[in-house]
C-alpha cells in the first residue's frame, strides 16, 4: 500500500512540475522574446531585401502569434 502512495505522489509531482515549468517558460519567453526587430532586419538584409518598418511589424506580429 505504501508503494501505491509513493507512485501516486510521483505522478502528481510530475504533473504539477510540468505545468509550473510550462508557465514559467511562457512567462520568460514573453518577457525575453528569442527574436527581436533588429534580428528580423538583419535577416531580411542578408536575403537582399531592404525591409520597411511595416514589413518588420508584420513579421513581429506573425512571430508573436506562434509563441
């Protein structure tokens, strides 16, 4: 019976840990996005395009949609 309690405790701990880690990662990524406007401008310049601010804003909006 003690083993059952240990297993139930482990399962509950894993589930709670997963959701806490997910919450903190979402919060961190929202605060520190992996891609910013300067990176998008540099990427477009490397592809041979001169980006306008409107294009950069569209790219940022598209990126934030998937985060």
